[in-house]
């Protein structure tokens, strides 16, 4: 199973992001979607699990939770926008992956058996950070994370 991870689109779904997401089994958006059109475009690619980020305001975003758990191919994921708002011990709760956004800084790091992934920002470039998205490849008990620089796909940050 290929789970695509995206965050901080800020109303812009780049063609490079669409190309990266193509063929995935599920999309997880970690907030700061920006516009409802982005969700509709993502849903045309694959099923979507999305949460609300700090820029997601207005009637369209009211139904989005600030955090959400989802089980995909037997793996429990917790999705929230700002990792600083993590209110549970994921290892204690049996969560295998925590997906967050907000910082625009791509990250994959394992701590206490929990994989923390921030796919970075796939929307408008911010600061000098790369424009990125991520994925989780699930094969049986194996879980492989990857971050891709969307504007230079041969390079990973």
C-alpha cells in the first residue's frame, strides 16, 4: 500500500504534487489546505484523510477535525497539524505513525517505536525551504517513509 502524505498546500495543488500523488492508495493531508477545491482535487486522485490547520477557516473547514486517527492496512496513524499540540503518548496508545505539518520542514524520525513524519510544504514556497510531499510504503510489517522534493524529484531533502 502506498499512502501519500501532503501538508501546507495553502490553496495551491501544484502539478508536481498531482503527479507525485497519482497512483497512491490513500492521501493524508496534515492541514493548512487553504481552499476546499484542494480537497476535491485530492479526492479525485484517491481517498483522503484530512485535518484542519490554522489557516483552514470558514464554513468549508468546519467539518474537519483538528486531529484524526486512521488505520490503513493495519497501521494506526495519528494526523494533526502542529506537532506541539500532540496531547497523547503515541507509543502508549498503540499509534505507529504521527503525521504533522505546520513547520513546513520535512522530517522523518523514529522515537520509541513511533514514526514521526512531516511531509513539509507542498504549496507556495516559504522561506528557503524545499517544496515537498511524502509517502509511506506499507508491505506486511515493513513501513518505509520517503520525502520527495517536488521541484527536484531526484533529490530528497
